[in-house]
């Protein structure tokens, strides 16, 4: 209770301070969006229209903490994908890639301490990403290419009433540009460090006075910043690696891109009351894998947590004690595919000699790539019914993704992962918006249907193939929801908001995880060369010894059971779960003046549970697949939105307190990354965003965010965290400063100079707060200079990102049982030159 009282006091101080500053003459000023500059005759801040509440509104009139970016603002900063926006938004962490995904197309998104750092199909993201109103269900492919967009809105806090169970932390809404009614277009080409060549273009083609189209494309290509180098004295080069993988690519550089995307949009103004919009997009990636750096190897046989590193060194690299003397080696090596190695043959031991002196060098020679095909379309119908407007958004999407990553940083087959994901989704949303009671009541009523199905197939080889995971998992989701969002104005100054969403969801799962090597069967003294022999032994009634508390007879199935896997580790059969939830919202809004609004809200967010699918040790026969429960967030928020100094400045401040329950996190249990409910936490803090344009040629913005995230209780059986642990991907402080200045050259055009500075406090990249994976406090600076021709039909820009060469870990895994800890570092300093033309 004391913490809650302190939080309320914090809110009061914040709001009072913000109100005083809003009314104070000569208050500090902040920045504006470039697009908005061109629409303001008085040189003030332009209006940004958002659809955060399913209707078009000025962002300053929406009682939600929102960071919004126009297309021109992102272009001026050289931002071309979702993660690059993370440096500009307080209390937001956006990273490209998650542990062992091997792909920068995977989005790790956290807002106010809530999010998801995994690409698993069985886990829903905690921050929802939407493309023209269509939800992108997977974190794979969610790091969208920002092609021909109109704006991006980052909504903070639970958005359960209007967006659903997938927005417990917040939502990122990407809105693409509507086709223009006149012929014209844009084209740009960028060249930069590491062989970078990017292109981007858009053309608007009106078909008639009622039908308008737009077509866009982009390509991205660079070689990558991490070099593959030969290990000194290892004359044989690449060790044979004959394990099963999806696809094959062994590049000599990592962290590169090779992709293209296209988008088309058709707008048909069928009647004065009916508008039809048809949109489609396609993305193709063939990247050469993310950069990965070994931070430490774990090969000490005296440490019981070091499992496969010592077994590899002892049984494959040299048959060293104590394993040879204990007779373990003969048991686990028999019948094993060692990836081309021969047990006890002369080969390298695995150890810290594979830690390179330079984080941009790697001895890895294995399979490294990420290939993605993602495409979809939407049909949006908008009817003006007079007193109300009816909108239908129908969406269909598919993605097909394969990746592989050599994580061990050596020419040895120590830890190599490969994945194949196929997913499709269909959604339909109906929205009725309007006003009643002499416009005192505005409302949004909606119905939503979502159907998703697909599979994720894991192929993972631990040291020398001693443990091999072949995990095929099939999952499906059907979601039905209805929602309402009502706002009633008691007066021109005071209004109340009531909203709620009821959701029913059905989930299905079939897991076919197996270990072709059957190492735990071997360690249990129960190894047979095939399924028939194993089943025969089971039917004979022979005694099966116990190992480390595993019950005898664990691997025996009833006679006649159809087991297609030789050594299954997942429970056989299909599983189902159903979830129901009501997420309410209550808000109060008060207009102190036409330019100052104070608001308070109470909202709940919800995310359904699921199953843990990454199993590496056999589960008892007849038991269900291990599950994790729903995740819930209850948030109280207070804020103020203000404009002042003749609308040359804006100050938006919000404070929040969140009770976070059933936290779904990824815990490393032995070799298995398992999903569990960690317990409960309280999260509180504030964010302030400041924009101004004191003179027509100068704009700047500043932001500050504070988040305190602390566990209040832990679930039973959860290991690796304590009440003093910090939630992953959640820095306490984040500060941004973004000035932009225009230098007029008279009849010769102008020059725009801009910079972005971001300070982020330290954070942990994993649940267990592994020190090796800790990201220290960082200061990142980007800068650019753009020359614009007098007619503004062409421009030339030069830019640099990560000017101060800050290198920090964006993701990683502490795979102690598998033999190593590894991570991916941020990109180094990069320069670029861009030419743009309009026609």
C-alpha cells in the first residue's frame, strides 16, 4: 500500500508540474514533425491525425499516451523499419532478433516493461503490431519494412478494449499512404557502408475520377558487418556437419540483408457514401544470418550444469576421464550421427579459444541464413450511414520462414539451430462509429473474428549431435470478440469514457518433439536401434532402471500405440485449451482550456496461455503437454496533453501504475528454453514528450521515460530469478533529444541538419538477468544533413548512424547445458548517401 501511495503522489507531482509548465510563458520548447511544418502558416506545430480510438482524431485530443511519427519525420531520420523507432520513444524497447532465431525480421517489442522476447508459435506477442488495421500475429516478420507509410502510432499501456488480448503492453499501428488523386511519385537510392545499396519508389496512378492506385517497392542489400575468419592452425577448415537442417547457406559475413518488398493499393470511391480500399503486400528475404558472438564456453566436468560441453570434449574430442572411466561414452555414442565426426578421433576441443579478440570476427563455419516470404492483403469497406459510419476490415496473411544459425562461433558442430515456420491467418472486423444525443455521446461498437493455423518445426543439434531435437509442432487459434467504446460529454470541458471487450478463444496443439539420437533413453540404460525393438522390449515386461528420479517404464507405450517417432520426448496426442476474458476501460477527461487536457484512466489487458513446446527430455507417458496460464495487466494512468505559445510547443506527460500478473517469460531449464508463468510484478513510472518550433527554421523534441518494474511474488517451481531480479528488456531511464535546423540558401534551396541522441539505462536481455548478457547504459547518436533543391523536387542526404560506435548486446542466450553463452551485438557505425526525386 505504501508503494501505491507513493505512486499516487508521483502522479500528482507530475501532473501539477506539467500543468504549471503548460501555462508558464517562455517555457522550454520542443520539436515538431517535418510534414507538419509545411502545413502551418504560423510556423507552429502541425496537427497529427491518429486512429488510436478507431476514429480519426487529433493526437492531442486522445486520452492515451501515444508517440506518433509521420512519414516525413521517419524519412528525415533515415528510419526504414520498426525497430529503428525504438530509440525515439520513451519507455519503449524495440530490438531486431530474439535468442537463437537467427533472423533480424523477428521483432522483440517491450512497452513499459511488458512484451515478448521469443518467436515461438505457441506464444502471443505482448505488444500487438497492426498493418492498416490487420493484426500481425507472429513476431516473425513483425519488424516491418516501413514502405510508403503515412504514419506510425505507438500506443502505450493495455489497449484491450479496442485492440484485444494481444496488446497487453501496448500496440504499434502502421498506416500506409492512401493513393493520391493525381499522377506522381517518388524514387530514392541509398549507398552506404558494408556494400549497402537500397532503393525505394512509389508511383500514384489514377484510373478514373473515382478509382486511384498506388504501387510501391523497396530493395535492401548489404554484405554484413561480422566477418567469418579461419581458426588458427586448423588446417582442415570446415568440420563435416551432416545434421538435418532447413536449407543451406555458409556465408563469409554475417548481419547482412538481401530483400525486396512490394505493395499495391487501390482506392475506389464507389459512391459519395461508400469507399472501398484494396491493399496487398509481399516481402521476400534471403539474409545471410545475424551476427553472433561467443561470450563464454561451459565445459567444466566438475560443474553439474555444464552437460554437453564436457560430454563432447570427453567422449568425442578425446575420450577423457571421468566419462571414459565411467563407461558413459560407449553408451551415448553408439548409433549416434556425429555430424561427420568419429568418436575419439583427433579433433579440436571446445573451449574459450573460440572467443575472438574482435566482436566483429567469428570462427563459425556452419549453416547461417534467414529466408522469409510474407504476404497478405486487406479489403476495407467504409459506409457513411448519416448518423453513423460502418467499417469492415477483412484481412488474410501468410508467412513462410526458414532460418539456421551456428551459435558456437567455431568450426565444430557444437550448437546449431534451424527452424521452419508456416503460418496463415484470416481476420474480419466490423466497426460502427457515430454520435448520438446531440453529439454528446460518441461510440465505437465492434465485432472481431480471427483464425490462425500453422506449424513450427525445430531442428537443433547440441555438441556433436549427442542431443538432437526434431520438433514438429502444430498449433491453431480461433478468437471471437465483441467490444464497445463510449464517450459521454457532460459539458464542453468534462467527459467520461466507458469501454470493454469480451473475448472467447480456442487453442489447439499437437507436439511431435523427438530426439533421433535418444540420448536420455541411452542414459537410462534403455537404448534400442529402432521403435519395433523398443516396443518389443516394453511388451516383454523387462524392468527398466530409473535415472535421476525418472520413473521406470517411462518410455514404454501401451501395446498397439502408433508412435511414429523413434524416441519421442513430447506427450503424444492433440491438446486443447479455451479462454474467456472481459477487459474493461474507464476514463475521465477534463479540458482545462481548449489546448490543455487532463485525463485519468483504468484499463485491463489480457493474453491467453498456451503450451511449452521446446522439450528436450522425455515426458511421462499419459501426461498432458506442460502448459502456462494467461497473463494479465491492470493499469491506472493519469496524464496531461497541452499546447501553448501560440501552438509552437507541446508537452504531454503521463504517469502509470500497473499490476502485472501471470507474467509469461522464457526460462532456460537445462537445454530447454521453457515458457512459464513467473509470478507477479508491479510496474510504475512516467513519460514526458516535449515538442516545439520556437522559430520557423528550428524544431526539436525531447523525451524522458522512467519505469520501475519489480517482482512482488514468484510462482512455485520457478528457478533462476528472485524478487530482486529485473524484468527483461526494461531500462529504468530513457532520454531522447532530437533537434533539426533549416539553413536557407535563398534561390539555391536549403539544407536540413538533424541529429538524434538517445540515452538508455542498463537492462538485462534475458529472464535470469545473466551478467554476460547485460546491456550497459548506452548513448547513441545519429546525424544527417539534407540538401533540398529550390523546387523541392530532388534532394541529397548524407547520414551516419551510431556515430559514437556504441556496441551493446541486443539479444542472446545463456545455454550453459549446451556448452556456451552467446549474443548479438548492435551494428557498428554506418554512413550512407541518399538521393531522392519527386515527379
